C-alpha cells in the first residue's frame, strides 16, 4: 500500500486535533483544511493549504458550499488500481486524497439546548461532512477515514510505523462512518418530525375510533436507528452467564461518588429509583426504598430521617440489599439510620459532607449523585422483544391533576383521603402490574406488585401491612388499573381502607361503585392507567 500523501481535515470537535496533525506533518503528509480548522492548525505553526485554494473555487453561501467539489470527491472516490479512473483524474487535474479527518456539525447538542430555534437546528444539519465521510468510507480500500478523536491515537501510531494504515483498521473505521451518518440522519429526521408534527409517512386511509385516553403514534419516526456510545463494559448481566454493557449518556445524569462498579441490576434498580423520586423533587422530604425495581416503602416527613422511618416501617425485610433514593441533600441523621442496614445503592441530589464521610466507610455501598432529573431525558422508552424487533413508546410522565379526579361514589373523599390519593398515585405508577398499594397521606402501608390478578395484589398488600404491624384502618387504596370485578375493592374494605383511587373504565364499574357505596367508601376514577410490565 502506498504511503499516505494528502489529508483533508475539517472538524467541529477540535479535541486532539493538533497533536494528531503534528504526527501527519512529521510523516510528510500534506494538509488541506477549511475555515476554523485551518485557523487552528496555522495558529500552531502547521503548514496547511486552504481548501478554496486547492479546488480553485471559493467557499460560498455562508459556508454552505465548500467541500462539494470534484477535486474533493474525485480525489476520494477514484479507484487507485483502475486505468480508466487514473486516466480521468489525470485529465481533470484531480489528485488523490488518502486521509479524511471529519466530524459533523453538533446537531444533537444544538437542539438539546432549551433556547435552540428551528433556524439553529437547520443550520446545524451537516451536508458536506457526511458526504466526505461516505465517499472516503466507500473507498476504504485506499482511503482512511477518521471521524472520532478517540481513533486518532491508533491511526497516528500506524502512520508513524508504516506510513499508512492497515486494511483491517480502514474497514473498521469505514463501518463506523456508515453507522454514525445513518444515526445522524435519523436524529435529524426525529427532531424535524417532532417540530413539524408529522411522521413523514402517509396517513392510513381510515382511522378507527379510539377511546378518549388512547393516543396514536403520530410523531414516531418511520425508522428506528440507535447509535449511542458505550459507557462501560459490565461484569455480567442479570445473571453471571450473561455478558452486558452500558450505553448512552448515563454519566450526564448520575455521578458515582463511592463504591464498587455498578452492575447491570444496580443500574436497572437505581434508574427506577431515580424515576420514582423525581416525582417528588422540590416537594417535602421524601425517601423511597426499592428492590428489583419495585418500591417496598416510600415516606414523607419533616426531614429525611422522619421519611426514612416511615418508608422502612412499610417492610423491614425487603430493604436488605435494596436501593434508597431521596429527593434532597442526604443529611447525617438519615445517613446514620440507613447505615444500620446493608444497602446496594443510595441516590441523592447531593450528600452533606459528614453524611458522605460516614457512608464512605462502607466500601461496597455505591453512592450516586443525581445530576439532573431523569424525566428530562429522551421522552421515549425502547424495549427489545426478540425476533429482531423493538417496541417504542412515550414514557409514562402523565401527572394527576384535580381536573382528572372524578368522584363516582356517594361519599366524597375527605381532605386527608385526597392527600393520600395524590401521594399514592405518584407511587403506584412505579409498581409492576398488577399493582395495589395502601397509603396514608405521607407513607406507604402495604404494597402488592406484579401479581397475575388484581385481587391477589390487594390481598398481598394487606398481608404485607399486617406483617409490618401497620394498621390499614382509614387507609387509601391505589390501583394502577381498573378493577375487573368488585372483589379487589371488597378485599380493600375488609382490610380497613375507607377510600380508593383507580382509572375506571371496566364494564363492571357499576358493580365496583355499588360495592364502594355499600361500604361507605369514597371512590375516585382518574381515567389514567399506569400499567408497568
């Protein structure tokens, strides 16, 4: 393979650029560049040819047209071993470009800014960058393409040692280019679909009628493309015989302050805990304890220690090895209480210095700072379902408002019962279905999660309260979905509940309402279901 003689550099992300370019110059490689990249190279004394001088054609239209030129793409795409191609490029004065160093306009970062406008988004759609990357990647038999500063070191080492790169490396880099450019286009499409309010696909000929709370997938992209960086390789997955890795932007939301590396199950649990506690950010001191992504106790109090006592009282067995999340800075008094049991992870917006010092004495306890509300992340849930298929849905971020509350019983709920309903409704949406919880205005009393029948969930929640020595007299029952029969509500009344909140919508709603009235219970329908599979 001939040595690399000519390189074209045009980058938005200039990290690592200068040391890499210095290696290229030391290897006798001619540098061609554009705009700000050329200025950066010259400022460090590196010889560089402006692209407009190289092509004999000026940049124009505010820089929209600068690299779309036959001397660029001809130099990238011509087949080095083809006599016909060689004759053509010689006829038109096109010289080979052997190395392309390009990364794309920061479209994702631009549209993520709250003040970003449609104009900003449009101007950050890169045209020349993807074109050069794709041309170079297509002709990777002869051309090396680099789009990630993280690859500079490996490419530089091969150039230093042999003057060129190996075919194996060029193939690897080319494949990354097509993955990146396809993902880039998908991100642009998804943003424009959202802004323009269209799916980009033809509407069906007829739309079947929907119930009021149904919502169509009108804003979903016609194609799903994922291209996210690997954050870390994990020791194993849910079980030791399963390999696993973490991808995405996890570290933008969580900072680990102490403890062993996070496991696959830790990450599942702590993100579930963070999502639950996000329901209470900015509110009274609140603490949640979770196990296997299910809350096993949530409490509110005058301070976090008071909240801990209420949450822990719900179930004093399940929290062993669990995840604890709080909605404000974790103080020493609460840290002292927590440290009396074994926990896997604690998540908090911050830790008081003395609380951090105490908890760091436990070497296996993982402490994570919640950097930003996870509910502000990408508003989609994506789940693999086997058979090379995926499900995509909006995240369940629907909040209960006073307008949603419809009292369907003869008796109106009391002020305390309404407070308990509003408290419990934010929790039940984070419990696996079928989900039943018993609450007072500031604490969970019994939780029944993941049962195949709703009446079983109700009975288990009542049994758990009994195990904890908590009375359900005067409690409120929260159900994530409607009661298909009255038996679940009857079980709650027999356990001592005086009020219940559920979505409604069952064909047997009249039977459930009648059962509530017979027992003097207050019953509220929300019209909102919170299934969590």
